[in-house]
């Protein structure tokens, strides 16, 4: 049976995306341990992420926070992990959404990921992108 895919940004489609994405993150060999170490109680994190995507996609203003500071504090986060995060997000969005809707989410995610990655890893005296240590 083919599941009907979401074609619109709504609270419901955001909820499904966030819940499914973080379920996959938790099972992921590279990302899972970093999240497991940082997040003990998942429900508040999922609620924050629903608010975040609601603010990004529906300009609801529900998310109040500072992702740059948070990500600078995440133990074990790496430059390379952002590629994996985006690949998993893309996979999840395409599994749940019509292609045009998945593309809108993925374009936003890619831009935000790049700005976070710069904010966390850019050093003015080092090459960009960073060379492997
Ligand atoms: C390498 C990739 C990433 C890793 C390992 C990662 C990890 C984490 C972790 C562990 C937290 C919880 C921090 C805490 O509560 O102390 C968090 C929060 C968050 N992440 Fe990420 N993240 C990544 C990429 C992204 C990207 C690409 C986005 C957006 C498109 C994003 C958006 C957020 C937001 C909005 C929060 C909530 C911050 C807050 O509490 O206000 N993350 N992330």
C-alpha cells in the first residue's frame, strides 16, 4: 500500500517530519551517539524542534532560542556530521512529503545547516572548508 504523502506545510506535517527524522537520527551510527549523550529527555527536544520548524516554515514565531550557542556546546559535533544530518533529513522529507514540499524543507535545512556549520567551525585564520585534521 502506498501511503499518501503530505503536500502542504501544516502543524501535522511538521510533527510527522520532526518525529520521524529524530527517530532516524537516534538509530544512526554517526549521529545517534552524539544526540544520546546530549539529550536525556526527548519529548522537550521534539517540542522545541516542532516550534523551530513552525517558525521557519510558517513564520509562527513559536521558537525562541539560540541554535548557534547550543550547537557550540554539543559534545562530539563535527564538521562532517552536517553532511550526514542533511542526507538523513532529505531522506526523511522525501519519504513523507510530495517532492515539491520535500524540496522546500530541504532547501531551508541546507541553508540553516550551512550557517550553523560556519558559526560553529569557521576560524578566520584557517582554510574553509576545513581540511581534515
Ligand atoms: C551535525 C549536525 C547536528 C548535530 C549533531 C546537532 C545536535 C543537536 C543537539 C544535541 C541539540 C540539543 C542541544 C541541547 O538541548 O543542549 C540540538 C538542538 C537543536 N538543533 Fe541541532 N544538531 C545538528 C544540526 C542541526 C541543524 C542543521 C539544524 C537546523 C536546520 C538544527 C537545529 C537545532 C535546533 C533549533 C535546536 C534547539 C536549540 C534550542 O534548544 O534552542 N541542528 N542539536
